């Protein structure tokens, strides 16, 4: 049986069972104390009681900080760090876990949507959801259900279809030809290999085999965490043979911190708008398909799954029309 005592203006409930750790809770009204004690004892008997003590005193900020230390720090991507930092600027993180409702999540979502895109909001919701799941399954911070419901997620914008248009390739080459060392080769090489920015900046000359006509990417620098041999087209080999060797062994010794700024400057000087460096991967994959390579052959190049290949493929309608006319 539960023990109910009154101290000052509150009623204190204490439940002790030989097979269960002691449970304590305080109430202002005695009726609430009696009702809670009866329901709690019933749940203990049928094995359905969840101890929400930790959830009642642990804030979402504390959980996110632990998530960053124990989960995000072990991921290869560094994106979680910035997502968590943005989430922790919001008022919701000051609430204890047991007090966070789906309406609080919806309010957070709507507020963030005024600042960032729908896809960014969904990534932040995914972080919160995974953090709460780990809290309930691994960190003994129990709540009845995760307040981040699937129907709270936003409809994201259509996937990008941007490729090089008109004479944009020539404009890019002209923009970085004179005073942007290594930029012409890296743009050209990206188009002819489909390699990601991180792979390009991490690749070394030791990974290149002119004899086998491949560049071998180790697992630690690929997004999929799998080794991949990228076939080198004749033009890609020609690019490499014309390049000087850097002292640090990198093929493209460009600093990651200045990469985006330099890319934006090149596009601005070329009067090109709406083009991201990652769009060159779509250009590369689309060209490979237009050359007649099969899906499995293109996957050998870029290492993407069958699902994501469609995201990176955008066929030029004129090219298709000309192909049908042959």
C-alpha cells in the first residue's frame, strides 16, 4: 500500500515494493494523491509502470547536449552539431521532457519555418525525435510517447534539378582561369568524375592509378563509408597530368573554410545565379546516363543508391529529342 502524509500544504505519496524501487510524488490536493497512488500501484502490478522521475527533471537542452556528446560525435557528418546549436537557441529546450507536448513541437516547427526551409526544419525535428527515442530506450528518461509525430513534419520543396545551362561552363572556366589556382581543374574534374566536394578535397595523389585509370577512394573520405574506385575518363586523366603536385600530397589543395566563399565569388563574377558546387554532381551523373551507361555502371562512378540516383539525374530534353531522332 502507498503511504500518504501531509507536510505543510502538500500531500506526499510514497510507494514501496520489494521488487521495485521506491516512488515518490507530491500533490496539492489529497484526492489527486489518492488517485495517483491507486493508478500507480495498478500499473506496477501489471508491469506497465514507467518511472518518469528523470523525465520530470531533465530538460530537452540537457538531453541534446548528451546526444551531441554520445551520438553525434561518433557520426562522420558534422551537421548535427549545427542543428543542435540552432535548436538550443529556442525556448522549447528549457522545458523538462515530460512537459513537452506535440503542440510544443508544432509551435517550434512553425517558428523555425519563418527562418529556415522546410527541409531544414525536418532535419531539426529528426534530431529531437532521435534524441527523445534514445532518452526513453537507453538513458532511463521515460515518457509515454514521443511528442514528435510524423504528421508534424513539413512537406519539403521538390528536389533540385539545376544543371549547367548554356555557356555557364565556359563562364566558370574564364572566371577562375587567371587568378583562382586549382579552381578550373577541380570544377572540370568534378564534372567528369561525379565526386563530392569532400572527396575531391581529401583525395591525394597516392589514390590515383594512371595505369588502371582509376582513383581509389578509401572508406573514411566517402559519404557512404565504403571504398570506391572511380573510373577516370580520358579528359579527367588529362586534367590530372597537367596539374602541379602540391607539397601536402593533396590533388586539390583548397581549404574547406574558404571553399564556399571562393565558389560564390566565381559565380558572381561569371553572372551565374542559383548554381551550387554540388549541382556539378548532377551534371556529371546526367552526362553519364546521356552517354548510354547503365544504372550499375553509373553507380560504380558515384557510389549512390538506386533511389538517390534519380535525385541526381536531370536529362536535357533537347538531347533526348536528338537521341530519338537518330
